[in-house]
C-alpha cells in the first residue's frame, strides 16, 4: 500500500507524513516543489526553527524514529504530466493533499500573486482529481486540507459542511463554502466545490478537511531530533497570527492587534491537525461516515485579543516583557465578529484535543526563545509593506 502526502516539505505536510509513516507499514511518498522555501525568502524572511534539507530530514527519520517507509519525489503538481506519471507509477491508496500557496496576505499583494495562488492551488487539485479518474484509481481516498476560511464570517453558527437554504417556503441543504475573504481562501472554496464535483462525477471518496489556523512548533515526531523540526514562519505574509505574536513577544516587540481584535477566529494545535489527517489516511474505509465528508478541523474559536493576552501572560514565565498594541486594521473585517463553528465530526475523529491553547503557547515560547537571534534579525518583517510588487 502507498500513501502520498503532497506539500510534504511544508509546515503541516512534513509532520503529517512522519505521523502516517509511524502508524503504518505502508510506503509514504512525499511530494513537494520547495515553493514555500522560495516564497518566504522572497518576502525577506526565514523560518525561526532551522529547516533541514529533505535528504537530511529523511535520514533523521530513519535514524531517530526508525522510519524506513518514507521516500521523496520532487515535482510541481500544476504539471499534469508529472501528476499522471506519479499516480500511474505509485498507485496510491490515499492522498493527503496539503500542497498549496496558503497565505492570504501573499495572495492579496497584487494581481500576479492572486493569479499565481489561484492557478497553483486549483490546478494542483484538479490535476490530482482528474488524474485519479484518468488512471482508473477512483477508489483512492482523497483528503485535502482546505480551510475554515472558506466559510467567511457568517452571522450564524457555521455547520460542519453545507448550510440550509430556504426560498419561497422550500428548504434544502446547499454547500456554501464561497464566502471567503481573500484570493487564497477563495482558491480553497473552489477546491471544495471541485472535490464535490469529482465525487459526483468520478465517485472518488473525499475528505474535505477545513483546517483552522494551526499553531505549534512541532509534534511528538518532529521533537525527536533538530533535523526533524517543521518550519515556523513569523513574518507578516507567512506567519499565522499566533505565531507572529509569539515571535514578537520573543523579540521584545509589542504584539500588533489590528483594530479592536474582538473577532473570534478558529484555531487548532498542529498535533491535533496532524492526528486527524493521519487517522483519515490510515483508517478503515468502512469507518468513514460517508464517501464525501466535510470536517471542520478546529478545536476552538478564540478572539485575537485573547490570543495576545494569553501570550502576554505566559511570556512572564520566560522573563519576556510584552505589550499589546492596537494598530489600524489593514484588513476589511468585522472586528467584533463572534464566530461559532461546529466541529463534532472532527472532535470525534481525534477523540478530543490534546492540549489547551495556553499549553500550546508555552511550548511555542519555550522553543522560540532558543531562536531569538534569528527572529530579532528579521523583526522588520512583522509588519506589511516589505513586498509591494
Ligand atoms: N497552516 C495553517 O494555519 C493552515 C490553515 C488553514 C489551511 N491550511 C492549509 O493546509 C495546507 C498546508 O499548509 P501549510 O501551513 O503547511 O503550508 P506550507 O506552505 O508550509 O506547505 C505547503 C507545501 O506545499 C508545497 N507546494 C505548493 N505548491 C506546490 C506545487 N504546485 N507542487 C508541489 N508542491 C507544492 C510548498 O512548497 C509547501 O512545502 C495548505 O493547503 C493550506 O492551505 C493551513
């Protein structure tokens, strides 16, 4: 049996590949084109935790955790011939598709980056879905990390999947993942719709995993050796909000909350994100609730202010002195939106969350104080405006 993990050099893909390889005897094939390493250097930043070359990562996985079932294939998933050959040769039983350009601010820089993001993300997914059909492998379980951002910020509690629509007294459940607020997020709305279509037309079993903002410096496997560390970005474009704040705390820089910051956003620890993906990839097909399933991969909705204040509280344990500052919001969003999001299906998949947000922050800060020099050297990257063309 073979499981393919796309985007396997990335923040979520790498620890996911390790977890899957550790859980199963199956061959785990990692695919990536190293684009993320280039984007971050393009915006003048760097991962806080040093990221080893892929060969070193695989060697460390063999030596330190005895994983002999991992291999790597470099390639660009927007290349249809590459994808068809990949599928023909390796005949995967499951694909965990995490490859994407995942930054909203990067996709918003200009039309070129918006084009790039939507082309990259949509074409990669389409190539894989059509590739399964064209190579006669429509039993392969296709699992993609889309994003909770596909829902936008509606005024009703977000269901785990479609929404009920009523018109002229008639009601039906409709998929509604198209209220996204950035060119990146909308690429995932399109992916969600395309996966649904591929399920309807080709019968490919789909797990559409709507991933929340993911935080954490590592997982059980990545902590086994420095060479196994996953990346941790903290710049304006590629650092998710909790990561940027933690890095700002370490650099002695005030945490920058945009606007009031009372809006709640959905979060999940990296450990909990990886666990769910590994269970989906290695699980018994008969245990899946359906052949097209949406999971809200989230454990909590937290307000931006609460995020900053928790980090400020925990910072004291590391002798860091941190201020929370409010800046004018560069984003067009409701700063008091109280998001509620259902997650029963995902919570059942992982049997509840592994850590609290506060414990997660403690772990991140403990790791980041070791990288203070790298962060301080790039602290001008916390704010937008570094890259405008
Ligand atoms: N990290 C988060 O908070 C978060 C939140 C919601 C959704 N997601 C989704 O989870 C997935 C993984 O996110 P991440 O944070 O690990 O991002 P990441 O950028 O670290 O990982 C994505 C990987 O995909 C690779 N890639 C991109 N385009 C490719 C292509 N055309 N061919 C081959 N490889 C390609 C990149 O080089 C990178 O290593 C993405 O789909 C993202 O949209 C992430």
